[in-house]
C-alpha cells in the first residue's frame, strides 16, 4: 500500500509501505475512507518537534473494516467505522472513569495518512455506523475522530453550560469545532479570537456571536469589555502556546473554567496566579471515544457539520501539498481521499 | 483596646491599639467572642513573607455585633455573627457566581487577633445565628470562618462526591477540616498524608480511612497501592508548597480533580504534564461566605465538630505563645479568648 512518510521538516513524501497486518488478536485492519492532516502534524513538519527516523504520519481516520483479529467482537468486514486518535480497551479503570484517552492500553495512532491502517484495541476503539453513510457525511465523521471530539472536550472541560459565555482561543480546526460544541451545549454568547477573515466567517456560521481580533493585553481588555468587566464563564484554549494559555487564563472570569486541548509547548502556569484567579483548569488528549456515539448521531442527523473545517480536498497522493497548504495557512484543514 | 501586632519574624506582641470605628456606612464593629492563629499567619512569622512595618494580625473571628453603619441592614447590636476572612458585598457579579472571596469589593481581614474588629461590607459578610449559641459551639463556628470553610472548598474544588476516594495532602487544621468535608460529601475512602500521631488520630476521628506516612515518590507509590494503581478521584491540597502540589498532582487518577487551598509559594505547574494527566485543578481563597449558612447549621446540629482542631486555648494576651506553639508544632491550632 501507499502512505505518507515524514523525513525531515517540510519533507513529507507519499511512499510504498508494507501492508498493515493483524499483530495482536485485538487488532483490526481498516481500509481508509478519508483521512486528513492535523494542526498537530505541523509541529514536527515545522521542525518544532524532533522527527528522528523517517516515519509514517496521521492519526485521523474513518474507514471500512477489512479484517479483524480473533478476539475482536462486534465488528465485521465491510462495516463503516469511526475511531479516535487514541485507542482504548473501554474496560480499564480509566476508560470506566470516562477517560479512554488515558486507557491503560492506550496507543496513539500514527500512520493513518495511508490506504490501510491497523487499529489496536479495535473492539474498544471503533464505533460502527448502522449502515454505510453517504459520502457527504464522511468529512464530518472524520472530524469527529479528532478535531470535533477535541472541540467537544474543550467545551466539556471548560464546563460550558446553557446560557453561559464561552471564549474560544484559537481559530484552527479545533477552535472552530469548539465553537460548534459551545453552541450545542447552549452557550448564549460565543466569543472567538481570530484575525483571519475566512475563519471568522466559518466561526460565525458555527455560532460565534463576537470576534476579537486584538491579542495580548489588548485582547484581554476587549474580552473584559464584552463580558461586563469580569471575563468569560468558560474558555476553550485550542492552541497550546504560552501566549494562548495566558489569554485563556486572563480571559476567564473569577471562578470560571479553562479547558485546554492544544498540546502545551513550553507552557508553565504560576500557582499563585491560578490560585487568586479562582479559575479551574483541565485539559488533555480528548476522550473522543466517550463522545463518539453522541457526535456521530449529531453528524448523521445533520445537526452539526464539522466537516466544513476541511476547505481543501486532495487525493491522498498529494499529501505533501496538503501539509504545505496548512503550513502556509492557505488551508484550515486538508481532507485526503485515497 | 488591645490586640496582636507583628514586628518582625517570631516577634508578635500584645499591644494597645486604637479602638476600631465605623469608617464606611457599610461597616460594622464586632466584639470578638473568640479568635485564633492561622497556619498562614506562620508565613510572615517564620520570615517567609515580608512583614514591612509592624501591623496587626489575624483574620478569623466570631463575635457580637457592637455597632453598625448607617447602610447596614439585617444586623443589630448583640447578635452573634460568623464571617469570613474575605469580606464580600454578596451582590456583585463574582458573588452571584458563587465566588464571594473574589468579590469586586473584597477586603482581606487582617486585624482580628484583637478585642474589637471592624468588618467592611458587613451586610454581605456576616451571618447572624438565630440566638447566641452556647460557648461550646464557638470554636466550631470560629473554624467555619476560615479553616472549615477552606476544607469544604478543597472538597468542593476537588469535586468530592458520594462513593469516591479522596486524598488529603496536609495534616494542619485545614487538612483535618478537609477530611471532615470529604466525609460529609460522601467519600467512601479518605486517605490522609500525615506523620504526626496526634494529627493522624484526629484525622481518623474525622473520618480518614487510611494514613500515608511516606513522602515524595514513595508517598505517591503508596497512594497508587491504595487506589488500584491509578490514584485518587479527588485530591485536597492543603499546604501550598511545590512538594505538596507535586504530591497532589501525582496522587490524582487520570481525569481526577485537585482542589488546592493553601496559598501557593513558589509553585509552578508544567502545562504538558498537567495536560497528559487529565487532572483538573482549581483553587483559591475559599468562598467561605457561600458555605456559611450550611456549615453553621452542621455545627449547631452537632453533625460536625471542626472546633476539635483547636488543641491549645490561651487568653488573647498570650497570643505570642499561641504563635510559638504552632511554629514549633506543639499545637495544631491555637484558640484565643479575649
């Protein structure tokens, strides 16, 4: 089969790879329906994370079950499945506590920009749809496997509730999906920080009521202006930089909550500052598996359409251009079709 | 009148001070029934916080209303009142959001180890009991004004719920009150970290089921042993040092919650570590006013007796010895009677 391999910063190639095989009896092999490039893939692509030896890329996928291991129950070849970037057995203590992305048998997916993918912990990880959904739903379901699940987690961790004011820091695909999540969870006011016209437009379509273009202290001042001087009830931090975390903590009202879902890079939180803010802080890799049944239903019912974050579609063999377009911010997110 | 004044590290004196007067029409003056020394008073006492010019000390009090300002409603001379170390108007946005200790008109009390005290924002801050309670309830009600309210907040911020496992870091008065709070909120298992026999005994009396004497990595390993290998659902951090915060974060299970209520001193939280732990973190000065009606009722009904944390009672004019006894860990907490 063929798939994406990263060799060095800004050097992603589409190459012939060994076909994945069942390794453990709990594995499944899927044929990729659609896959995509993630904002987090840009960290190594930009040389901001070590790459080491050349290796496959990608952790987002929907596809068709091709083969299952001897211990996989409830899945059969031909089914359309949605998964998560983190695999989970769905039975361990952490899974039962609602944190499948901290599953004791978790494996992070890492070779999904390819024609076929091996899924460990298949029974616990994959959710099959009742029937094969129309292709128009595939981008939305693909988004659910990562960015929409992560946006939902941001809203969950930030405790967005009916009638609340939500602030979304970040206008990438996760930030935009976080707007969808805040809206679905009943936020009355949704403020998004964005300087890009096309992203602002999509954010408004998804339910944002206010856009803040200022950054730093000016951005915080503008947020305070919009929130009666105190800040937002819930802040959804969808970037992962120190500056974004600062915006998030300063944008929350006393006693508000920050959900942070961008992998933090060189972020340290001062204990005394957090203390006197009364702000609650929770983040981590999204427990997507917990949300899958609900989010799949919302997509298939046409209630949400997170697939709109894909503003560039390329054949999988053009994966290198998919990275380039996102790196140069010509695209929010690139959909890849095998 | 007379009251405590700190001059330098380990130099607290009982001196003649000006009688407090109504300064703002929202003030009240109370005659102190009982007051006490707080663990946080030991920071400047030990020279770990700057002292500056000599100044009065103390922020815990119950007493009798002596005089009220012209705008104070609902309070009259002779009533027995319980307050909080932070004053609040009970009407601003932060108060309405449940965070009176972030009240927009907040003042931190700081001269309560004295015969009389001026209470700003008296109407919003003080809760009067229906009748003057028997003296046997005074220590418990005094504890409610700070350490018991703070222990309750630790349990609240750590989301202690029925059937859960709670870990209490710290065996000072706040940690011991946190045990009471965890028990009252239905925790099934309450683990307390303590190396002091008398404190362990009181913790067990308050509801602790397990005592961990190890510290550092060994302490964390012991906590994991006691919690099926994953850690506690809720951690109540009642110290404020970097080591205590480390214990708290490492002692929580993936997706668990840490409530931190000791004022952090040189504590920084690594963003990436917090991220991958899935642990939620919330702290701050306890919103005691929010809990007062409920906690007063629990004390007067004899349901809880946080007054037991006072293991030394001295006349107010012996306040210097009260500090010394706590500094030398001869006493958990000193009650002072004017």
